C-alpha cells in the first residue's frame, strides 16, 4: 500500500514549484499522518527530518510504505542519538 506518486506529484505541482515552502508544507501534511501511525511521539520531528531529504527521494517512498518505514526508522534512530547526546 501507499500513496499514488503520480497523483501526489500532480497535487504538489498545483501547490508550488519544487523546493518551495508551500510544496514542502503540503508534502509534510501527506507524510505526517503516515509517520504518526508508527511513531506518534516523534511524528512532527521525523516529518521535519524527512522533509529535508530530496523530494525525488521521498516521493518513491510514499508509494512503498515498507520502504518509507525503513527510512523513518533510520531517522528515528538518528533523532534518538542526537537527543541522548
């Protein structure tokens, strides 16, 4: 399961050009509820971290949630390490 990347790109294109704040915000709104299912406590921080990746890297992940979860869990590990000092 996952998000259809074709329709997602079309939706993002209607919001703003790649790299724009509006587009990034909208992508965050798509990612957040997915991340929240797995890591509710860290969802906002993880979404922020994932938004720092290239959009071209993130979009394929959203159409393959297994893959997306792998990347989210790696981000979580990095977050935990950062927070533990």
